[in-house]
């Protein structure tokens, strides 16, 4: 493989210092840049148009992931060879994998999501744990959702833990950030989307809703805080409050698991015979 760069970048380089600062939210917001760590995230970033700005890589990682480095260079990213200490300084993981990318923000304006007339949306209201946020985003991507909305009361989408937990799904579907929950719900309802609040104390049962055939239309699931769920004022905004049935002895489901169950239930109902494929086809 030809040299990625003529020499190792200095730990005192302004580029290294700038990348290191992106571990903090205020710097991310100011620069509209964030870190993507590991081969999967970097590969996805390189394949997402005009997103990957820089790539820091150890010599070993550049050899092991030569195809990813080549994709990064083809995407126009500056590639820097770095020793393991530089990677450790930039990385926010305990055991870095030798690749750290600097990426431009990829969030989508909420109005664009509405204009696309989505059929399945995950709304994260009051979700504070970045690992949970990233995992729900990954679940939404896997279930075929067309968008994710993070309200202004939820965690930063570009928190390094959220980015890692999304395992590249951050680059796969539109994500709106900082949307007040009232605006998110009202906008989706105006776009013809039914709002379902997921809550363990919901007065409707997910199994019953599926049996009734009421899940085939455009749907947005609203997911709440990991510890205390959704506040009453948020539940009141929804068209229905739905609980995932517990058939065994488990006390409850964690947020990401419940989100996966709900999103896949809607995706299955929408694909079933007679299920809604688009709000514009009615």
C-alpha cells in the first residue's frame, strides 16, 4: 500500500488538538463536527456524501483497513498517520481500534422529514442516555424507519457514546435534532402520521392493536426517559398510549428493547396485506 502520509502527525499538531476538543459538546456545536470511531463508523462516514473531513489512523490500522483508508481518501478526507498515543488522546474509548474520523454534522431539518411523508418514525423524547439513544437509532434503521427525531429534551446526537451505539446507522436515515416534543407531534400529525406513545402503563396493549389491524398506517412511536418514562403532558399529545405486554415474570423491558419491539411491530403491520405503503397512496 502506498504511504498514507509522509510522516506521523505530531501530538502537538493543531489538527490533533482540534480533534481532541470534539469530545466536548460545546466544541462540537461550535464547529458542527463530531468524531466517528472504529472501522464500521468510519466506513459509513466515508460513504456518506461530504461527511468525512479527516481520518486519523495508526500504521497498523491503515494496513488492516486499507480499503477504508482508500475510501476515505476518495471521499476527499485528509488522512493522517498517527501513533497509538495520538489515537488514544483523540479517542473516547478505552480500547481504540486505530481509526478516528472527524465528520460534519449530518442531521436533517425536521421540515424535510415531514415533506418526505414518512411511514415509520421514532421520536426520542426525554431520552438522556447516549448509549440508549444510539441503540434506538440502530433499531429504527434495522426496522426500516424513515426517520428519527430527537427532541430538545434528549441527549446530544453526536455524543461519542451515541455515535458508537448507532454502529453506523447515524449515516443511514434522516435524523432531526432539538425539536420540541409538541412541535414534533403536531407536525407529524399534520403529515398524516398516527402518534403512539410507548409506555408500560399504557391503556392499550400492543398485541391487541396488532390483532385489530390498526397498526398498518403511518406511525410515529414516542419513547420516553429510561427511568421515568413519558410525562403525562407528553402522553396526552399522543393518539394512543400503548404498552408492550409482559407475558413472563420480567418486571419491565429496557428502552432499547421496547423500542425494537414497537418498531418491528409497526414495520410488520405496514408490510402485511393491505398495510399502508405511503400516505400519498390513500
